[in-house]
């Protein structure tokens, strides 16, 4: 189970927005302790292709928010 402190850290992950209006977070900004769990959950989820970001690192904000909801008790 993920504790409340990690949930707070995950809720504080910065959200970026492209000039075209795509809102995303970076998987690389997730705490190391939960990144593997996120990557397992996100298998098969389409990630945006954003200039200047590593392929697969940006995650749509809505997908990230859905994962956070799965984590919360």
C-alpha cells in the first residue's frame, strides 16, 4: 500500500502544458519508489509525442489523474 506522504508527493508532481494545450506530467518526475508501479499500470497507454521530451516520458494529465485515483484508499 502506498502511504499518505507518497500520495501527497504524487499530487505535487508538476503539470506542464504545450503551446497547443496538451497538459502532461513527466514519468521521470515521479518518486523512484513508485515509478515501476506506475509503468506497470501505464502499459499500453498512449503517450503524447512532445518536442523536447524523451519518448514515453510525457503522460497525459488525465491518465496520470486516473492512476492517482486507483492509488487512493
